[in-house]
C-alpha cells in the first residue's frame, strides 16, 4: 500500500521530501512511514497528506482503505465523523457571524483550536463541547451526536 502512496506522490510531481514539507510533516517521518505499512499513519497525518497533496477521497480510499482492515475501517469512520462534526461547527459559527478567533476568545480557547475542530483534525474535550453548545444555544447532543 505504501507503494501506491509513493506513486501518488510522484504522480503529483513531488519528491518524498517536498511532499512531506507540503503536507506539514517532517521528511524523516514520511520516509520512515513509507518504509513500513500504511497502518503506521495516524489520522492527522492522513488528513495532512490529503490536503497537502490535493488527494481526492477516492485516492485516499485506494491508498489507505483497500483492502480495508478492521483498524483502518475504524480510523476511516473516525475521520468521516470528525469531518461531519467540523462541518456542523463551521455552519453554526458562520450563522452566528463570528470569526474563529472571536469564538475562541469567547469560550476561552485559541482560534487555532476552533480551526482544528472545524477541519476534523481534533475533537473538543467534553468541557469545550459544553461551552460551544452554550455559546450557540444548543445541546451537546444536537451538535456532536446528530452531525
């Protein structure tokens, strides 16, 4: 499977080092992971690769999920669920007419943390979920479990 990723990197016109830099990864980390299996990639790294290399969902599926292993199927569901939650958070923030920085300040976290939640890179801790729900006048369940 890492051979498919190597092929995609070359197809996009990157060397492994330049691909790592474009994706915000350390070149040594990408070299090491490419010498192993795709299961060594963390969810955050898959998201960075997708964004940095401009990979489609189909390409991500081809590289990381075919044939699907139980472990990667669970990671894939996690990525998709985090993206749904992120999409909900973006919609709520835009409807409220506030910036990521302003929202973060209002609930006591950074604008970068809000960005990570909206991109699906991270999921807020429970106390932050409550603060977000209170800010938007919704329940935690409405925002995080019905996404």
